[in-house]
């Protein structure tokens, strides 16, 4: 292990793990990691830290802290970071590809089923998937509120953010709420600081990191400008999904309102189709961001199908690559700055408000249309939150419950 000449970060000259090893490890995780981002991090710790010993506990915890701070899918970013640290950029890509592909394929196939067999799907099944989305998002709001809003200041911030977003449900409002939450935390909140620091072994220096971050911001600003001057459907898709992947704090569930605002108002699909896919996404392993694969597959206009699914998945995950490779060399120093930690407290509370607003609309307003829907959603929530039934099984049971409701409980 050597010290990088252009940075104060630690780098390595040889990789103790090949990208093939990384691919095999994360393919197994991509096939078996049910339960959402928090569960994924537990699977990663067991497979990477305890079983393989690729990272020690402190390094893994510090990597998780970084990915919780960055916008985007935390568990996928942890995987990218592990791959980067152990096998360089090929390892980062291998980890992402292996962890993402199984659920992306499953959701594209589900999208084909919705489009092709919509007329013969038993009545109530798709509505059952919308009902299970109510239970899943309710569970996410419940858990995140407990962890991220433990005091009255953050609870008030979350409620205020939700109120603003319900009244003005636009993408710009969502961005403004996140920025406002960061300012609130920076000025008014106080985080507990840590005195310890962990040095990462990163095969990329600060020059490469700055280049990666520069590309991230250039694309974030440049793609919308290009899309506004073009009639290309492909460019519009890349714009919407890249921004969603760049601006989502708090994990996969929080991407729901951003993506809904991108694809439904433009007429790319109906809200029912959108929520049916979101419900189905709970039944597959791997990252929830692969919901983008389903959305790309069911778009009304080309490119859709397999091509649309691949475009949307690449667009929504591209920011994660750029942010992880850009942030890792700086994280050991930045994460201990009190101002950064204070801002993060406010951002996380605003994220709870963002998800609470999404829970009301479109999830609740589209899924709960009658008392029988409320009963079904309550049962699904109890199974998820208290009985600890696997999410994929709850999805199947709720879809069947939707069919029973439609057939036998008019």
C-alpha cells in the first residue's frame, strides 16, 4: 500500500480481489437480497465483512456513512464503493452490474406482462399491487421518522416539508425542500461528532475524484438544457432519470415522487401503471432503483421495452458511479466537519417529509378507494412491520387479496 502523490488519500498498487470475484459475490447478493436498502446493508456486511473479510468493520461503517450522506441508492452505492476499493473501476462496475441485473430483468419482464396481458390479468390484481405500495411506503415513513426525526425540531421540519409538497407537488419544490432542509440543519441543528477517522484504500486520487464530480455536475446541468431544446424522447428520458438519481436523498422509496413527477404528467404512462410496477418492485431482490427498468419498459412511446428499460437504468444509476468515485477520496476528512453533519440532519428530516407527501399522493389517493382497500393495506403493513413476513410474499398475498376483493367483495 502506498501514499498517492497527488492526494492525501490512501491508494493501492495491486488489487487483492479481481473484478470476477467481485461480480460473483454481488451476483449472489443480487439474487438473494430482499427487504430494501437497510436489509441489503446487513447482507453486505455478512457477505463482505464477516464471510470474505474484504473490509474491516470500521471501514465498512465509514463507507456506509458516506453513502447515506450522498444522494442516490445507498445500498447500490455501498456495493460500488466496495468494488472500487477492492478491484478498481472494473470492480465498481462488476459490483453494480451483478447486484442490479437480476431485479432489472425481472421488472422488465413484469412490464412486458402488464402491457401484453393487461386484459387477461385477473381483476383486482394490479390494484392489489397499488395497495401493497401503501403498506410499503407507510413502513418506510414509520421507520425513517423514528430514526431521522427523533426531536421536535426535525418532526416539525418533516411536517412542514410534507405540507409544502402536498400543496405544490413539483420537482422544483422537491429540490427546494431538500436544500431548505440542509440550510435548516446547518443553522439550527447540532450533530454528535466523532473523533475517529478511517483511511480508505482507494485506487483513485483527488484529481480523478474532481474529474468525476465535474462530470456529474456538467451532466446535471447540461442534460436538461439539451432536452429543453430537443424533441428527442430518449434525451427526455435520460434527463428525467438522471435527475432522479442525482437528487434523491434517503434511499429507494424516496425516488417514488420524483419519478412519478417525471413520467405521469408527461403522459408517458398512467398513474395506475406506475403504482402497479412500484408494488411489483417490492417482490424482487436487489435495489429498488431498478423500478426504473420497469418504467422504461412500459413507456407509451419508443424507446420502450428492453431498450427503454436499459436506458432508464443506466441513467438513474450513472450519478451513483460519479458521486461515489468523486467523494470517496475526500470523505475521511469531510464527514467529521460539524457543519456537514448538521446539514445532513436537516436533509434527512426533509426527506421524511418528502416521503410523507408521496404517501398521501399518489400512493394513498390511488390505492385506498374503499374500506376493503384500507383493510387489505393494514393487513399488509402488519405483516411487514410486526410479523416480519418477507416483502416478496406480502406482495403476492396482497395481489391475491386484491383479486379476492374484486371478485367476492364488490
